[in-house]
């Protein structure tokens, strides 16, 4: 069973890269047009080249919000500790009370 593991990992990476490329909006793809990336992934995916090239050079970079992930401190904040979230709950409650 372990002898199939490398093949399955390459196949999983190929499928992930292919679906990720198809789901990425055209204007967010980097370095090459999207159809070219699809061809590279399909033609060279079995050798890992296409999939790794997409992940390193074609995939859009995910932007981190200006305030970080939550409380503006560059770290993730749970919803019950996030003042913006708690304020939105208060606003929702006030809206329901006024109806």
C-alpha cells in the first residue's frame, strides 16, 4: 500500500492545483494568462512541475487585511473578544427592538 502513496500525493496535488486554477478569477492570476496555466498544469502535472509552478508563480497572493486577522493587532481574535463583532451584535439587537 505504501508504494502507491507517492503517486496518490502527486495526483492529489495535481487535482488541487487544477481546481484552484479553474476557480481563480482571470484578473487575479499572476505571470501568465489563465488558459496557459491550465495547459501547464494539465500537461506537466504528472511530473509535479505544472502543479508546483502554479502554486509558486501563478496563484494569486492572499492579502492580509490591514488590521490583521481581527483585533487590529496582527493576530486572530475570537468573535467573542472582537469589539467590532460585539458592536454588530448590539446593533442587530437594537434594530430588532425598534421593530
